[in-house]
C-alpha cells in the first residue's frame, strides 16, 4: 500500500472499481459474427445496386437488381400496403446493426494484477472448479457445488448428518482464501449452504 493509499482509505476501493470497470470493458467479446454478416450484406447489396445504376447510366444494364421493376412497384404501391413489410425490414436491420455494435456478454471473471496496463481473466468454469475443489478439501464435505451469481458466490455442500455450523464457516473461509489467492475482482460475497445426505 502506498503512502497516498494510507492517507486516503477510499483510494484502494476507487482503484479496484476503476480496475474492475476497465477489465470488464476489455474482456467483453466483440460481436464479430453479427458484425461480419451485417458488413457483408450491406457491401453485397450496396455494391450490386451501385454496379447496376452505373451500368444503366452507361447504357448496358447488368440485370442484377431489377431497378425498373422496383421503381414501378414503388410508384403503384401506397404506404398502407407496404407498411408492415417496411417496418419488419427496418426492425430487422436495426436489430442486426445493434447486435453488431454492442459488445457481447463477458465470459471471463477479471483478475487483479499489479500492472494497470495488464488485464487478465479467468473462465467462469475454471473459477467454479477451483472454488469447488477448495470447498471439498474441508473435512466432512462429501460433495460441493458452486454457482456464480451476479453479486454472490453460492457454495452448496453435501455432508453427513453430523455436520455443524462450524463446517459452514470452514467452507466459507476456504473458499474466501482461494478467491483471495486467485485475486478475482467484483465477485461479491460467499454464501455457503448446507445439505445433508439423504435429504
């Protein structure tokens, strides 16, 4: 801890929140597949239309896009006849663009590092596995299950009938120590639930 952090106790919390925000932003996957589909569809459609218009202006239409038929159809049709199709097309286009622009959901849990320029994450499956291993190492625990919630980590342990509340504290301590060892950011508090065999 630096002298500034000793003088200002909230500085550590602010630095952790800033690191958590930065890590979540960096670790979010880009929506490359929807982005590529939208980009290819727009490039193909606009490229074909441009080629058709330019070739028609030069006197040799390609026939790829039926421009004349579309112009005639637009001249004959009224808005109420095409409103549903137009709205569905516009909605599908807006949804495709939104999917391509907005980043995906983060699949990694950020891990604290000493260098602010380095961002590291652990998979949710890997974190569940290591926390389950820590819980199962407590004496008397037969089986453990870990669920990562938004603000909590739920650990359900299956034990024999002779288990006590002391075991819950031991499991909570073991899982908390493993979390501190891994150095995950923003995982929330650990909640331990006890389930006895045969219930």
